[in-house]
C-alpha cells in the first residue's frame, strides 16, 4: 500500500538463486514511494516498463508479507522526502478524477412589518467548475432577489459572475498557475481585479509547520444575523450566526488586504467595518524563496478592460535565521510602484518587519503625482504566559501616494476614493489556563487625507467555572466600538449559561445604539445528528423609552444533501422576520456523484464509494451514502494527509466493512475518489467440496462476482463467508487453479455444504 493506492506487484524466482524470489517494482510504484531526487537518480531500468534496479540505494530492505498480502519496503529516511503525520511529499499527492461541481450558499428572509409593506430578500453565491487532470476551471457567481409587497408589487434582482478562471498546481515549483479573471492577492500592494495569468509560490504545498496563517474576525450580532465578508465586491465568506458574539477563523490563508465585513441583522440594520489582513512580520525561512508574478489588464465588475497592461512581481528571500529581504513592483503605462522591505527575527523578543513603497503616476489632464508609504509590523508570542501580541501593523502614506486602484480611478476622472493616511492594527490574545479564562482584544485605526477617520476596537473575555453541583458554567463579555465615517456604534454583550437537562440555560444582555436587549434562552446540541437549536425570549428597550417584547428561535442541522438553518425573530408591535439558509452542492464524475452538504468556491472534496450499499455513514456522520452507494466529503484540506473511515458501529445488519479506512492527499480543488470494501448480504459457515469430494487447499481465496475476497478456506474446506446473496456465483482460487460455487437460498448464519465445480 503506497499513498493509500493499491498496486499489483510481480514476484518471480531469482534467475541465479532458485530458492530466492525477486520483487518487481515498476516506475509508477517507485515514484509513489517518495524517494528524494538524489535517490531517484540511482534507480535504473533496462526498459521503460521494466523492473527497478535499487541496488545502488544502500540500506533498503524489501520483504513480502504473504499472510497479509502486502509488501514491506524499509528505506533509510535520508533517501526519502520529508513527511510527517499530517503531510506527505508531492509524489503522494492525488490530482483526483475528472468531474463537474456546483456549490451554492442561499439565504432568504421574509419580513412582515406592522406599519409598512412586507418584503423578502434572497441572496445567493457560490462556484461552478470542472476538473480535468491537474486543471480546475471555476466560475464564481453571486446575486440577489428582492420583493416588496405593495398594491403594486415591486421587484429587483441581479446575477453576476464575479470571475471566470482556471488554475493548476506545478508540484516541482511548489507553485500555482492561474489564467483568466482573478484578483491580485498581495502581501505588499492593494488588491485589484484583472484578466491575464499569474504564477505564485503556494505555502499550502509546504509542510504545515512552514505555512502561513489566516486572519480572525470577531463581532457582535444583535439578532439572528447574516455575516458577509467581501473584498472589492466579491463575497469571500457568508454565514448565518445566532445573536451574540461570533468569531470567523476559517478564512483561506491566501486572502490578503482589506476586507469588508457586514453584519446584516434581521431587522434590516447593517453594521459595517473593515479588517486589514496584513501579515505578521514578513519572514521567510532560511534559504527559502517565495514569489508572486502576475501580468494582464485591469478589469471592472462588468468584465470590461479598465486600464493599461501591467506586470506585478513580489519576492521574499530568507537570508539566514535572523534576516529576510522582500520587495516587489508594479509596472504599467503611466504608473509604477516599487517596494523594498526587511524582516528580522528577534527570537524571544518576537519578530518585526519594515518596508517602504514608492509610487509614481502621471495623468493626461492633471499633474503627475508621486509619494511614499511606510509600513511597520511586529508580532510576539509569549509562550510562558500563553499569550500572543500582533502589531500588524503601522502604515503611513503621503498624500500623493497612489495605489493601483486609486490610479485607475483617477485616470477615469473618478476621485471618489479615500486617500489613506495612517493605519494601525493591534491584536492581543491571552489564555489564563488556571482560571479557565480567555481574553482577546483588537484595535484598528485608519485616518485619511480627504475624509473622516475610521476605527474599530473590541474586547472579549470568556470564563468557565463550577459552583457547588453546577458544572461548566460559562460567562462571556464582549465590548466593541465601530467608528465608520463619523457614525459611532457602541456594543456591549454579556452572557451567562449553565447546563440544564440536555442543553444550556442562558441569560444575555446586549446594549447597542442606546437600545437595551435582555434575553433568557435555552439551547441544545444533538450529538447523534449534529443539529442544534436555541429559543430566546426577552425585552428590548429603545432610547426613546419604547419597550417591546421579543422572541427568537434558531435551528441548524447538517443533512447529507445540504447544511440547513432556519430562524425567526419577532419584535412586538414592529415586525416578524423568518429566515432560512442552505449550503451545499452537487458533484458529478464518471465514478458517480451526488448532492452533498458543505463545499464552497469549488473547494477540494472526496467522492466515496461503498460498493453500491446505501446509508453507510462516514466520518462520524459527515457523509451518508445515497441509493447508489456514493457520498461526497467536502471541505477537505488540500495537501494534507487525510483519513476517512466508515462508522462501523452504525453498520446495518448483514453489512460488513472489509476496508473501513482510506487515506488520501488531494491537491487544491481536486475531486478525489476512494472505494471502501463494503459487503452486504448473508453470512454462511460453508464446507466447500470439489467434484472429486476433496477440499480446496488451506488458504484458498473465496471471491465474489466483483473479485472482492469474502472468505478464506481453512482445514477440511471450512470457510466463513460474508456479504453474499442467494444464487450469487463465487470463485474459489488457489495457485493457478479455481472452481465455482453458487450461494444457496438460505438464511444468514446457516451451515451449508457448497459443491465447487
């Protein structure tokens, strides 16, 4: 078994020493083992399809384990590429199989107002795509539909493709190549949309401990809300959250630059703030080079060319254990930008980086502009006190400094954009293990040359404790302030919960915009089907003195065809809002397919096959196979060593898993395929007899019509046979001989005599 793929290996007598055997390993198997390039150069073949000669690789031992039907290959680690428990070298990576996918995320709200027209609003986004070999074709889409129910019904809707592109990995370069419409994802420059091609090193192809990180986003929802994270109008993440504080920590690591965060409350209120995902100090490991290269033409939301051709480059080099150098440039007609920076590892004192960017721009009907932008970042993990500080970071831009986006806007005589002046972002996280307490704080401050400042800061404290017979009581306190274009929104949230029956009782207090909301509630989680629900009732007091009773409910459950949620919120005398959302998709291949939950942006997934047996649960209920014995496991980490297993304790009667666990390492966007050996049918205790009334020899293999081994003959022709159906043909094999037997019409567990002809 190499990389969880099964290979047939030829074994034949040694020409020189008849008592020994020779093992034939083909070139395909050799390249799956994970040898270093140095070791591969020592392997020789007499012809293209011949057996490998491994005598030049010292220390290698090859032994057949006939009782287990496998081959043991022991190789000194010096001849193998690096691997660990969660990562395998590129020789083990699986590009998957060809197929089509369509992922969706739909959210709909119907609001009935007491004093004005009812309305409904539906948003949807996702990706469609096709895989062939290492290539992935993707098209991201998003849209909405809005209705207002008046005497004359009004309606508005929109559907757009945010980008259409193709990409593939280049394993030998640890890089990703993309063509078509895409975005500049930069560690140095702002992001913009373009059509062309790009090539960049991909940290996801490195061992996990060498990879980067993704930004966390925290906030407070006053009601059941929809949280949307976007960049330049493209939705990157969208999810429904119940009332209270929330944390988004599963953004893709490749997302860089400013992110727009919207909290869309059920009452129609929208809170907006920005998060800067500037990396912690830009350090690269010694001797390692990271790069990005893009060229093409800028385009707008309507896919029209919106500027001159450009070339964009970035490079980071790890000089040694202490220093890293990095920089980049953007070159276009009438615009140029150049950046240079340095990173320093201060070891026990943390890490920092600093860089400066110079831009030069000229315009037909305006004076040329040039300016500089300075940036400083710092990060420190205090392992002795279990805390982490990031100052990521401080940036100051001169008034005439222009980003590529600002240059394009000004070239269109569109001076709507804000000219950034100062920006700094600080985050601090602390775990107090002795007190079961965690603390998190974030502060972001942005000023502009031509508009009002914006800032956002938050503080969250969570604690868990016991009181007398009450265990695992938890409390949470969150404070935040958002100052966006002069509009200040303060929020305070406090919650305490304690176990009760099969769930938790809770009390919460939420203060926002002079509104005070107090809630009591009950929530529960069902481990059997991973569903959860919450019920809340309370009072909302407005600053004007009005007081209304409120009621809300939230339910979510992952189904095998979709992740669904439903919610309701009612404010006495004002409105009642009903909401629902579904996230899922469909994946189709030549091996089969089906509807599934999860999946977003055409991400990596695994098609599992259970030999046509339906209702087989996999990975603790994440997947349940359909009537054709197929299921799709979504949100699979790319380039990680993953494992999927049958929930053997949930197997139905007369069902057995001969191969309940599979391993796989999939490349980005792949549709992997793995087959579990599942047998369904009766079980027999058989005495197999040949036509001459003798017995097949000890160790003879009993196989079904699909060639799957369903039993092994022991002494006197006895065999325990599983997963067969009446009138099914079986093949008994030993050496180069075989015979056939037919399953009689008996009940499971019967003892039978099977003639084998």
